[in-house]
C-alpha cells in the first residue's frame, strides 16, 4: 500500500468562552484553528493527523504541503513497527529547517495520521497497537482560559463543577485569582495553574510560595524562557510546589534535558507538537524510567485529542486529559468526545483513532 498524497486542511471553528479570553500577544483569539493532516493511500484507506497551529495555521499548513508531503508521497505505508524508522528518516531529511516548532508540528501531524492508518490496516484501535487498554473512560479537567478578576474566576470554576468536571486548571497570574478558585471549588478538587512562562526565577519562586496554601496539584510553566530548565528546577526546589512543563518541548531529547535537570514533577508532552505518537511514547518511557509523572498537554479538538485519549487508556495512574473549557460552534466528532455527567470521556473503540472527522463540519468551517 502506497501513500498517494498528504494534504493539510485548515478548519476554523468559533467558540464562546464566556468571560474568559484567549490571547496571543495583542490578539484575542475567538476560534479554534486546526490543521488536519490527511494521508491518502492507493488502497482507499485514509489516515488523519493533527498539526499544532493555533495562531499560525497557514504556516503549519504550508509546512505540511511543502515539506512533509514531498517526503512521504509515493512511499510504502509503514505498519506500527515501521512508523518510528519512517518518521526518523523524515526528521533527518528536514533537520536543516529546525528540530522544533513548525517543522516538528507538521511532522507530528503526519505521524498521528500514520498511526491512524496502522490501526485501520489491522482493524484495531490505536491503543491495541501498543499494549492493553487499562481504562475505557478518561477523566477530563476543565482548562479555563484567562479570566482575570477573582469574582469571575470563582464563578467559572463553580460552573465547571456543575457541568461534571472533577478537576480545574487556571491560566491566571495573580494570587487573588488562585485563592478565589480554591475557595469556590473546595479543598477536595484538584486545582492547577498554568502561567504560560511570564516570570524570572525569583518571581516564580515567590509566586509558588505564595500559592502554597491553595494546595495546587501543580504550577505549570512559570518561567521564561521555557527551556531554562536550570531555573525551573530551582523553582521546583524552593517554591514548595510540584512543577509541570513540556507543552513547548519537541522530541524526547528536550524532555531528557528537562528531566535530568530535575525541572519537573509532571511531564507534559503534546502529541501535536512533540513529534506525534512516536515521540510521545518515547517521552512516556523516559518519564516512567526517571520517576516523573505524566500530564499530557491536549487542549485541542481534532485528531490529536483522539490520539491522546487512546494513549491515556494504556495507563491506570489516574492521568487526566486536558479539555478547553468553552462552548464550540461545532464538533468534528459529532459530540462523541464531550465529557459525560461524571466528567469523563469514553475512549473511541473504532479502528485507528476511533472516529472519522465529520466532512460536513470540515467543509462548513474550512478556511480556503
């Protein structure tokens, strides 16, 4: 079976996050930009992947079409055992364009699609290609966008609990917001804070120490730049809180540097950024070897979310899946990845990733 084409699809689905906002620099973001990677074969089977591209979707799509497609088109579709060598060859061929960022996002999309194809070729879900499923449903945590005022933070947290979520993550940078959330949800609900890398080491240590009474499960990415693992390790040692990081890291090599520095209690590989399923599995193996817990980054709604659910089904350690807390205008999976009343999501049971994207939704929200 040969790969006949690799194509990027830019889909933009509007959302409503209420009082919260998603900002990148000066720009407010009001829609979910997804780059779906379609891998076609001469046997009629199609694999679907997901390449990260929130605020640079056209750039990621161009990387898929101009860099990835020529590398893969015309080659034999690998089985599950052959995907790592296939992807490493492409990484080697493209290393001159960078080992991180957009290049690796595009490679991630191809890799996820190949795993989807491998499962379809064998007629089994992705997780069956790797090991035995240990969970049929994965608990999700509500990943709130940045809100700002403590009163609104408290209100949104309370609403999230009423909707069934059993854990909450904030994207706040002030202690009043953190303590407002804790007061609103009570002592028994896991609470996390993602800062998105704004502080230097001394500031991060002070913030962590100030937040200790709020009993955070973890403090995420408090330090700029995110690859300053020595400073992050210092915050972990002196701040009194568990530290999570890794959504900005690509390949197992960056995660090895991070873990060897003692920078993290929780590793956060993002399957759409790190290098796909293949690289994600390497990070998980390394984390288990080094005694680092897993907390994958997954606030997306494309094939990357399905892949994350499949991969988390292999673990029985209570690991959560991260879910953006918002109301979106449409769903590629016909609502089948929404949380249930108990705050969990069913792991798809179909072959490959488990579901096929809704073509009608893709066309309705396609960006040409």
